[in-house]
C-alpha cells in the first residue's frame, strides 16, 4: 500500500531563482525576442541585408540591457497594485 505524499519538506523549499531576478530575466528575454521580431519585419518590408549572427548578437545585447535595466529600476517604478 502506498501512502500519499506529505506536504512537509516539499513545500518548504526556497525557489532556485529569486522572483525579482526571474522577472528581470524574463523581461530581458522579451526585449531580445522583440528586437528579432522587429528586425524580421524590417527585413520583410525592406532590404536589411544583415546576416543571422549579427542579428543574434544585437538581440543578446538588447536582452542583457533590458534585463539589467529592469533589475536596476524595479524599486523605482510603481506597480499597478501599489497605491500612491
């Protein structure tokens, strides 16, 4: 007979990444992917003529910049849940 798992030790674990860090990394990912979408749209409408590697490099720089900016300014900007 098997017992149901207990709620003890499994729920007491700390998250692997802090929520603020996770949020910053996800915003960085959004920034990098947004750049790639805009570059693809520009390439479809015009003649960009830039290879895949430079676009990927710039997207990585944008992702790091967006993640860093988000992490540094997260305490300075109000959220919609906070009242003034």
